[in-house]
C-alpha cells in the first residue's frame, strides 16, 4: 500500500481528501441502501421506468457542462486573475446549454414514443439535471478555494433529503415520477447551499470578456470530450435495453448495475488522495518514487478488486433475492457477469491519476473515447438478443479494454507489460479460487458464513500471491495507531 499520506503537499490536501472520502462513502452508502429499499417497494416496472428516465438525462447532462467545471477549479485554485470571470462565463454558458440538454432529453423521449409516465419522469429528471448543472460549477469554485468541507456537507444533507423523500414516496404511493421528484429535492438543496457558501467564501462572479469565453472553450475541450465518452458508455446500455426489451428489463439491469458500480467509490476516494502524491513526485522529478507509488497503488487496488469481482459474481444467486426479493431473480444472470468489470476498473484508476498528474490527460481522453466506441458497438451487437446479459458482457469487455489502452500509455514509464501481466495473472488466480470457495464450497453454508469463508480464503490468497505484503500490513497497523486520539491534546485543537 503506497504511503500516499506521507507524500501530500501540506495538511490542506490531506484534510480535503479526508472530507471528500468520508462524504463520498456516506453518500454512496445512503444512496445504495435507499435504492435497495425503493426497488423492493416499487417493483421491477416502476424501477425500470425511473432508471430509464434518469439514464436519458444522464447521457445529455454533459451538454450542460462540457468540461467547464475543471477549468474553473483550476483557475480559482491558482488564484488566476481571470478566475472569477471564468466562473461567470461558465454560469452564463450553462444558461444557454441547459435548454439544449433539456430539448435533447425530451426529444429522445418523443422519438422513443415514451408512455406518459415515462415522459413525465424524463421531464422531472430534466429539472434535476438543470439544478445539478448549476451547483456542480459552484462547488467547483469552492474546491478551487481548497475547501471541500462545504461540498461534503451539502452533498450529504442533500442525499439524506432525497433518501427520506424517496422512501416516503415508495411507501405511500410509488411512482417513477415521484422518485425522480425526490432527486429534485436534493438537487435544489445543493443549489441553495452552494450559493450561500459561495457568498460566504467571498468568491466573486464577474462578467466575462470575449477572451474569457474563448479561453474557457479551449481549456474545457479535452474535459468535455472525456465527459461525453463516460456518459455514453455508462448509459448507452440502458437505452438499448429499453429499446429492444422494454422497461421491465431496464429495471432488472438497474439492480445488477447499481450493485456493481456503486463500489466504484472505493478506488475513486483512494485516487483522490493518490493524485496529489503523483503530482508532487512528478514535479520534484522523483521518477523512482513515482513509479513505486504507482505500482504499489495498483497492487493494492488489485487486492481489493479481485475479491469483490469474485464474491459478487459467485454469490449473485443469493445476493439478489436477499437484497431485492425474488421478483428480481431475472437480474441474477447479468449480476453474475458484471462484477468482473470491477477488477479492471479498480486497477485503471491509478493509471488515470498517473496520466493526469504527468500532464497527459489527452491520452486518458483517447482511451475513454476508444472505450466508448467499443462499448456502444458491443452493446449494439449483444443487447438485441441477450438483453441485460449482453449489456453486462459489453461492460466487462469495455473496462478490460480501457485498462489495456491505459497501460499502453504508462508502460514505458513504469517498467513495461510484464508488470501488468504478472499482476493480472496473480489477481485472476486469486479470483478464480475465491470464486470456487464462495460458489461451490460456500453453497453448503448459510449466507453469512459463506461470505466470511470466501473472504478469509481471498485474504490468504492475496497474501500468498503477494498482492498484500507484510510491509503493507505493518503500515496499516501503524496508520491505525497514529489515528488514535492523544489524550494530552485539547479537544479544540
């Protein structure tokens, strides 16, 4: 495990990373638990209608930002003179772009001949998309001021509001429109909170000049292209499933999708702490330490990713009925496949951070665009005949491809292809035997004992295959001890 916290450039970065990680984990936990409960109460069709409506706007939401928020963050954090004008330019541009995104979303619903409830769900999701577009850039400006605390609090409170509203609606009168309206409550709260904190932080919003608009468009272009790629390959599968198999199939796929991709927050929060370490080591020309930190992070995330892939896949026939009920049994086939995308997703996160930290974001964008094209092609081939199972296979193929393309770009800097082959061979060996432990041996045990038995086998294999080393364990224990409160420290320090 790379000792990234020791590589941070100051206490501010570490504090911000801690806020981000804590808030993201809490957000994902609340959202995931809420989705399970709502899906059980609402049923397959309503869940499918809701997920489809949100998926439509999730594809077109990128049109409301087009990569402007990262530019604003960078300008404000660098205390550039044009930072406040770029923020004004971004907000002004969004007032023009949001109606375009709404028209595209509603137009897609009309083109698909959506039923009244489905179209109304898309319409409410458009309001959610509009509010999210505004608070996204506002929180970006607050990030630029090196304070993630306000964003973390705002997002968590908004998630609680959404969860309370969604559960109430699901209990009283579940409808897809009502569930989308629950999202709107959280989004409107975030706009109000971000506006208030932006004023408190004295972040000025000034009218832009023509040169500011040109600069914003030029700097946002690579981020915008990457964002489009992510949105397309994240939601094209759901749109195709609805087209060929209907909203019920979307509801089944939504269950497998949520159960799998909700776990992305683990490498995402880890990378939030990892990126500053990469950037610092690159700026200091410490290539050997950069390489060691990078390879250590990949090994660590492989050790986390393989048991999740194997465990979720092996226990899928037991997890789905337990979490969602027997009426979601049709999701089991897709859920047995989709978790195998987690291992490449986890390993790829450090690659993206490495490329961004070494000023090669364009290479990451290239990999994402290529993955988007492949994902759409494979979905188009498999979804018409296989439905959610075909979409699951498309996801697995796409994310493994993304990993290999990313490694192609970083291989010359970190030691070549033998390292990746060795890492993947050890991880897949561990995953295979862990899957057998969970699926075949654990099948004769109660669910909880089976889960713990497989986890123990995975830990032993990870240590035996040196995905986890004695030094890693020693460092973790050291971190835990250092985190214990000092009884001599005053409470207000």
